[in-house]
């Protein structure tokens, strides 16, 4: 999940900055190298708590749905 999110978000934000170009691909490649270890670390630190919170929230939403 951290790999997908770091690639997707760095791609989107660099695309907004540079538009579709060779410069965008270069910036995206560099930003993935920075974003991936950060996303992995955040997932290891906060992942379990966030998954627990999202599961509780999903259960509440499912129970509230008629």
C-alpha cells in the first residue's frame, strides 16, 4: 500500500507542477525515491492504528446504513 500511495501521490503532484513532459517523468522518478521510504516508515509506525480506526469507522457506517 505504501508503494502504491507514494507512486500515485508523487505522480499526481508532480504532474500538477510540470504537466505531461519528460521533466515530469524525471521529477516523478526522483520523488518516488524520496516518498517510498517515508511512506513505508509511516505505514510501519501508524499503519496498525489507522487500519483499526478505519475498520471501526467502516463498521459504524455499515451499521448505520439501512
